[in-house]
C-alpha cells in the first residue's frame, strides 16, 4: 500500500518537474514564458479551485478546529524564533531569513497537487481549506517581515498599509474570501458556472508542478550548506510541530495528514520572485526552493506514511 502511494505521488511529480525543466533547457519554452503559466495558475486555476471547493464546504465545529490546528504551528515557530532572536542575539537578517524560509511553504502550488495525487477524491476539499487558511497567515507574516527588511516603508503604520493593500489585490486572497462568503451565505453556484470553476481548478495540480520545473531552470544555486540547513526547518522541524499539535488536538487521520503535509511542502516558488523584489538573500532562497523541491517526493511520502500509520 505504502509503495503504491509513493509511486502515485513521486512519479507524477518527478516527471512533471522534469518536463518543465527540459522544456526550458531544450528551448521549447523561452525565458519569460513561465510568466504566462504562472499567470494562468495564479489568476485562473487556483482562484477557481478555491472558490469552487470553499463554496461547497458547509462549515462546522470540526472545520474550525481543523483551521485552528493548521495555523498553530506557524504561531509556535514564530514564537520560538523570536525567543532565539532575543536569547542568542541573532542578527535581524538571520532572524528574518529563518522566519520567511520556514513559514512560507508552497501550500497551493505543491501541497494541493501532492495530496490530490496521494489521496485522490477524499483530499481535495480539506487540502484546499488548509492551503487557503495557512497561506493567508503565512503570506501576511512573510510580507510584513520582507517589507520591514526593505525599510521602504516609514514606520509600522505605513508598512501595515502597504501589506493590506497588496493582500486586498491578491487574487488568491480575494478568491478565498469569495468562496468563504458564498459558503457562509449558503448560496448555490449555478451548475454551468460551477462546472467551469471545477474544470479550471482541476488543471492546477498538473500545471503548478510543471511550472516549478520551468522556473527552476537557469538560476544560480550557491551556499548549499546554509540552504540545506534552512531546508531542514521545513522538512523536519515544522512538520514535527504539526504532528504533535494534530495529535494533541485529536484530528482525524485525513485532516492530520493534510496539516502535516501542508507544513512540510517545499519553500514557495514565489519566494524567488519576492527575494528578487526585496533584494532578500536571493541566492540562498533559490537554493532552498531547489533543494526542498527536489527532495519533496521522498520526504513528503515519509511524512505521509508516518501520519497515516499513527
């Protein structure tokens, strides 16, 4: 059983990553073409998936507990890093790097596809709910740290205003809020529109992983030792916290698995773009994305096996 699941997840991910990478290497796609694929996933496929699945979710006490459990690890790791920052007198640059590379996981671009490959049919809706709620918290915190790091904003109030403005224009945040609103108001989406949303959403898994392979081509990857250490924070530390939190709260097996996987996925590929924009440890960030993505087919399956066997 474990062997079959590993094949079901590893083979599609490796093949799609490889095809994306080779499409750039062999010139089938040119530099800049990745922006078209990214725009499609970012503005159409993922928003459609979020709206369709969240709108069809009827929230209960169990859903609230599930959402709460998904957010707790981020708050805990932020508290741990803040304590280390004060006690060990870490530099501000090191502190920011630790926070951003640990909490900003690829929950939507990698987590949702992996879970859909691993647990077809049953995992899509909890995966979408987890990705939506975890990403809002992690993206907000990461943007706050990056904005503060850049010193482009004068004061906390200005920084918060910039962050709020960016989040309010983010298509993923907007689609999450729209889906939640439709669900809470108990509105049924008309069948033709629902069909279109599901058709768009169903393309997310394939294109998102293919896109990652395209983006990884042609970048500089240095400072491997530091990047490997940072990758371990997402590969080992954060999912371990998620495991114990899920067990302590008593999440059912499926929900527990979703939470653990979402907190062990690779560093979000969008961090490569953000690191360029904010001039924030560009080479380290690219290398962390590469290492965590290439190893994902192995360690994600290990965490999947641990979760379902408890």
